[in-house]
């Protein structure tokens, strides 16, 4: 199962990560039609089709989608939530979290450490990862949605790892055992409650 998982991740990476198939297609579309080619990552399929029909896209849409957007497939239709509607849905589904709340999850590797939080959102852009790396000190606690091979330089600096997602075969769980550092996975909300610079205790014994 572990072998299949990593083979699946490798295939997925070839499509979605930097220099993958989708990345290159979107880059090409951005270069052809947009003032800022990286905005192509915020295009939906209907937007792309409209560009090829010589329709223009208002630049303000990109800024709005950087803040909030949503989509789902239902009733045989792809539905899009633009900024205000997506903000509404977000407010309905996600409660405000108490910053003093204890964050709990599943132990992936035991140990107790104290350290400064460094947040790593879901990233595949190596420039952005390098920017986080430049701010991260050895001995910080890495807090992420989930870790991926692209974040290994951050994992190696960390004295502990906390993730929102993940199981015992997740990248964070395997890497933390290899590096012999404490790790708690599946917290669901660590990146929402914690902020860069927070000092926390990571108790992966209890």
C-alpha cells in the first residue's frame, strides 16, 4: 500500500506540481492571454474557453479569487462560488477558532519540544518555499496543511512537525520518523489557529 501511495503521488506530482503538465499548460495560456501569467492558476475551464473565443477577463476577478473562491460538482454541473458567495459559504462552514484552544491530533512520532511556529501553506512554487526557508530557523516547529517532498528543506530544519491532514503513511509521518522528531498529524485546524512566531509546546507523547 505504501508503494502504491508513493507511485500515485509521483504520478500526481507530474501533473500538478511546478513544471508539471497542468503548470506548463496554464503558464502557456497566461503568456498568451494575461498581463500576469501566474494569474492563470485562478482560471476555471469556462474562463479558458472564453479566452480562446476572444473574451477578456476583468483583472479584479483574479484579486478576488486570491482572497476567496469555491467550486463543486453537483447535479451534473460544475458550480463556481465567486468572492462574496464563497466568503458566505466559508463563514457558514468554518467557525471562528479560539486562539487559546489546545490543538489535538494523532501522534505520528513521539516526543516533546518547544519552539517557534513557522507556517507553510500548501505550496509547490519553489520561490515561495525558499522565501519561507529564509525566515525559518533551525529548531522551529513546522506547521503545515500537509508536507510534501517539496518541503523537505523545511522539515530538516524543524524540531517538530504539526499538520492539518495526514495518516500514519503520510509524508509528514514518515519523514518525522526518519528525522526522529515529534510529529502530530490530522489536527484539522492548526494552520488556522497558529501564526508565524507563536511559541508553542508540541507534546507528541500525550
